């Protein structure tokens, strides 16, 4: 990777973190399709190969290394940042803190002036929200950097998270979590997050600190998800079961997730169930995204059949 000087307005350059993940990969492809140049950050060089073939500059490296990130941000017209979801990290909160500090340090060192940061609904709260507390801290780090224009994107649960539930559906014949079955929450497709980030980076039309919630096409319950997924995979009676925390924690740790992450995840779902996490305003055209779960469920069904 070689840093370049700031690109011309006609051919902007954007740095994308998490470029092999759910949102970063889709964002990188959207930016390339729009004619922009893209530096694609990821841990695995092999996984960056497809983006390199599409025209991106691959930047393999550790996102907890501020010197690496500063070089990747240098000369860019804007960057998309996020905290990696490392569910096997022995200390998940410490992992978030380390990466968050590296990102903020790199933004300062690089002279980057425009940042779109992936956050979450509930990041306005300083405590009691589990994994989201780390995103609250990251928002505050970035807000404290003088002279940058910062857009905080706040979605909630991704449709893609249900890929992780397919194993339990296959083995136990149920969809399960600790979320209350009839709790309607915003859920969103990763592609809709990428669309919002791409639109913002290409327009570069906000100043100071701005917040945009992304609430999906409509609120959904886990019971809704089970019904739609069940019909798609030929199990129309597929139930959603709300497990007690101890049983769910045992299952998650048995699947290889760290006790640290599991503890924070359970605190987060408790906060949802208690109604402490929610939108700061009413649903409107600006925070409602286009992809319906009905449009996404065929991909889940295809993945289930391939198991």
C-alpha cells in the first residue's frame, strides 16, 4: 500500500474498513461502480483479491495498528470506519477499545477530514447496553477530533445475523435467542447500510457531527422471522423459542464464542427487552430503508439448504 495525495474532485478516493465484511464489501463495490477509487482494508489478503480484481487498492493489515490505518487514511477524500465484531475475543470490550483508539489516532495523524462511522441504535447510552457500549465510546472518540465532518450511521440488527442461527434451526428445529418473541425491533439489510454510506461519501454534503438512524423497511419480531424463514425452508411450523440466559449462554460458548462476548450480548438483549434501546425519533422516509425481509429470506433459505 502506498499513500497518495488527495485525489481530484472528479475522481474521489475513499478508504473502506471491513472491506471483506457485510457492509464494507458492499460499500466498496458501490463506490467502485460510481467511478470512485477505493482503498479496501481487510485482515486477509486472499479475501481482498475479488475487490482488487474489481479495481480497488487492497490494503491488508491489522485495524488495531494506528500507523497502518493512518497510511490507509492518508490522502483519502473520506473513510468508512467500523469496529470489528470479534466474537471470539477473550476480552471483547478491550478489543473494541483497542481498535477504537487506533482508528481515532489514525484519523488525527492522517489529516482525514470526512468520516462515515458505523455505529448502532442505542449508542447514545453510556452504559447498560452490552456490546453497544463500545460503540458509544467510539462515537465520543470521533466526536472529539477537531475539524472533521462525522456521520454516525445507527442501524440495529442486520438480516445477515440470522445466518448464524441456521445451525440451530438445522440441528434443533427451532430459531432461538433471548429476545422476547413479540418484541418488534428495527432490522436492516447490510446492503441498505452500504447504500446509505456510499450516498453520503459520494455527496460529501454534511458538516460537523450528524447522526442518521437506519431502521429497515419495518420493525420485525423474532416470531415474524421464524414464520417467514420456516415457510422458505419447508418448515412452516418452525418455532421461535426465547431461551433463558443461562441456557443460551451455554449454547453460545459451546459454539466457540467467548464468555466475554456472550456476557455483553446478553446485556444488550436485556436492554432491548426492557425497552431501553430505541429510535430517537419516529420512523420516516429518511430512516426507513428499502429491503424487506421477504426479499432477503431466499438467501437464508439457500444457505440453509447447502448445510
